[in-house]
C-alpha cells in the first residue's frame, strides 16, 4: 500500500472518529434507543426506495449530460453509478468517483476527458442544487417566523449567520448558472474569458487548470439544448427532494415539512462533502445533527433521525452496488490499474 493511500485511511479514520465523538457527546443511550425503536418499518422501506430513486435520477441526468461520440455507448450506466457510490461507502477519499470514470472509460468507450469532465461537472451541479436546498428554506418567510422552523431554537446570531451564508450561496449559484447560460449562448467568448482568467493563476497551475477546463468543456454540449438543460435541472431538483423527503419521513413531526427536510439534508451534504471519511461516517452525523436541531427537533430525536438517514441509504446502496460489482466481474485491482491508465491518457490528450 502506498503511503498516500495509507495516509488517506488514517486521516479518514481520524475524521470519522472525531465526528462520532461530537455526535455522541452527552447522548442518553436509553432515550436514543427509544427513539430508534419507535421508527415505523414502512418509513425505513420508503427511505430505501428513495435512496434507489436518487441513483436512478443521477443515471438519467448523467445520460443526458454525456455526449454521444462514435465508438461509445451509454449502456449499464445505472450499475456504474451504483458501484461508484458503493465504493464511496466503504473506501475513503471518494475513491468511487475515480472508479466511475474508469468504468465509463473502459467499459463504455468514452475518452478520458469526457469520463473525468462529466464527473467534475456533475459534482458542480450537485453543489448548486444542495446550495439551493440551503438558501431557499432560509429565505422562506414562514420558516423564519419566530416560534416555528429555524428560529424556534436558533439565537439571533445564528439566524443572521444563516441568512448571511444563504445570501452568499445564492449569489454563487446565480453566478454559476449565469456562466452556464452564457456558455450556451456564447461558448467561444466564455472560453476566451477562461483563458484570460487562467493568466491570473500561478504559472505552475496552468496545465492542470487548462486540463480541467477542457475536460469540463467536453461534456457541455447539453447546455446548447433547452429541453436537455431543463431535464438536467429537473432531475437535480428531484435528487435533493428525495433526500429531503427521507428526512421528513424519518422525523415525522408536526410542522416539519419539506423545507425543513431540505435544510437538514443540506447540512448532511456538507458533512458528506468532507472527502476522507469512508462512507461519510462521523462527518455527516456531526453536521446533520446541528441542522436538525436548528430546525427545532429535539436532540435525541435528531440523533435517531441522523443515524437512520445515514444507515438506510448506506445499507441499500452498498448491497445493490456489491451485487452489480460481482455480477459485472469487476475487481478493485482492475480499477486501480485502469485508474493509472486513464490518468496517463488524459494527460497525453492535453499535451
């Protein structure tokens, strides 16, 4: 095992442990067990189904975003997506993303640039959708009235902080969406602007930044089609709605609606964005707990909801991913060796 890989495991384990320590501090085991025992099995089944739906929506969106070059195909995208998320669940540092690019390159015949660029762009769109699931609830007037929603347990300081973060995020999302719209209308101009901005970056980073830009540009053809752009937007909304519905179903409290569910899952996504923790263990728990508490959920109830929100999709996606992993005769060694090859091809393509 390389030192870098060993370091990822060590750091990931430390992050997970730190997150769990924060999550379980001052916990009452009896109250937590009571909350977990009250969970309706139908609610767990519904969350399992919604977790599969998120994978399906991601597959549909990826299918639209990928171009259709000759000598390539879009078959078995759902198994590839599922396997990638399964690997993310059991290995640190989001290694499933690399596996996903490798499988698309090796099995579906896409170039290294398209394989890598499609994932970078998809992660960017996820960030935009999740940012919206944070600032939309914060800006919603009924949610912010005293005695309900966020401000029922948040201090004035926290409320102002949330609103400030929401303003910054909404501005960032507006800028990113504006850039995509500008690219769809004036692609040559936007590329020239990118080249100008690249000159402001340290010269040492030029090759890498240029390579990333070219990789992303190779998967932006869908922006030239209004129906495809609308479909990508709708599917992105469906993905975050599925996660928000999971929170609502598991919380099952009066006054806790989809806006609160979206707000809480935005916090969960923030914890999951910390890449080194395998399966988002600890980091997701610690951050999502605070989001639920801000929504007015009691801490013991919030702990139970967080545990189930992580555990149900984790088990469902991991089992489904393992099924496809073995049925497609894939090995981790094949992925590791192919990962090196795809990096070399991507570098060679831009030299």
